[in-house]
C-alpha cells in the first residue's frame, strides 16, 4: 500500500493540497492558485497542484521521489463532466495513482468521514450528491445559467428582480426591496447599470446577508422568497430520501446559515459536516488505495 496520501481541494480561485501519512495524520499543507478544470483547459490547476505537491513534500521533509509511493485524490471545481476528470487524471503526474473527482465528492466524503450519506452544497452555487451502498447519485451542479436552484446567486438574482418589479409598482414593495435598490445604487437606472457591469454569480450571492437580515425581521418579501428557497431544498431532500440516504449534510456558507430553518423542517435528517472537503479528499485517497490491493 502507498506510504502517503495526497488530497487536493481545487477551487476556482485557489486550491489546497494536503499530505498525510497512513493514519491520515496531516504532515504538511499548502495553497495554490486557480484550479477550476474549465479554466484554460486545466493548465492553471495542473501548475497549482504540481507546485503545491513539491511544497508539501519539502515542508514535510520527505524526499520528492516518494511521490511514487503516494496515492493522490483531487476534488476539482469544473469537474462535473467525466471527460474533464479523465483528461486531467491522464496528465503527467508523479504519483502511484491519481483519482480525479468533482469537488462535491470530497465534500460528501468529508461530511460523513467516508461513510454513506448525502450532501448538498448551498453557497454561491448549489449541487447534491449521495453514496448509498456503493451507488453514487449526483444531481444539480449545472451552473448559474441552467441550474444552481438552491444557491445564493439564484436567490439573489430573484431578489433583485423582485425589487425592480416592486419599484416599478408591479408587485408589493417592502423594506427589503427598497434596501436592495439602495444597496445597488438608489434608482432603477443605477440597478440596470449595475446589472450590465459584467456581473458574476457571486455578486448576486453577496446580497444574502441583507436578505437574511430582513428575513429575521419578518419582511414579507423575504419570507415569500425564503419559502421558494426551501421548496428547492425540499426537492433535493425528497430525492435523497427516496434513494435510501440516511443522513444529509449541508455545506456552503448560505446553507449553514439556513440550518436552524432546515432542522425545523427536516429534523435530524440534516446535519452539519463532520469534516472539511480537504479531509474528504485524503479519505478517498486511502479508500482508493485499499481497493487497489
């Protein structure tokens, strides 16, 4: 069996690389740059992991040649498509074996510490995945334009639309709709200019603290939109229950902010993650190594 395990949590803005021993004790950890596989055909991700691997081996005081006795597992943003994972795994790596996963796989593995269970990511984007008795179920994660229904970005976009309609007089206004207009420039002209200024999903997701603040004060528009949000989450919960997932962990900043509501709605079926995604990558690296022997 390999002597070491290397896990990667690769994101769109940075990645984290962890080297662990056979007991999964962390020996060293480093950070790299952009690691979304859809960026520049994965070249930035390859550079980040390659450089980060050299760094963690040097930090741990381990000869780099022992990468040949190291099993690596990468959980990567932009790895929803099998073709992207396969192409990245086929690159020139120094490891005994490399397995490339979508980032939700390592989130799920960390959330349940390698055991069966489901996970939903509810952040700027959203997705869900479960492992039940060897069967893998993945849903969502199709991106801002055609998916991400549970996400803060989609809810934020709907909030801006509602604020514009309310200011036009088409639907009832509320303190929240007025606050959104004020936050984005103070007038519909300003909001329109804001919306055309190369807006990204994160710009809409950034409205979630404002949304939560007004929801907690029973703003009627916030309450209405929250019920829509919870309805999207219902779909995922029902899907995973129907497939036998015994527990569903909620990860992502927005999702964890919703945990008090989710606990009321779903009881102890939902939970917070037991460990972070990077630890999940190391767990999967060891599981894959065990399965190879």
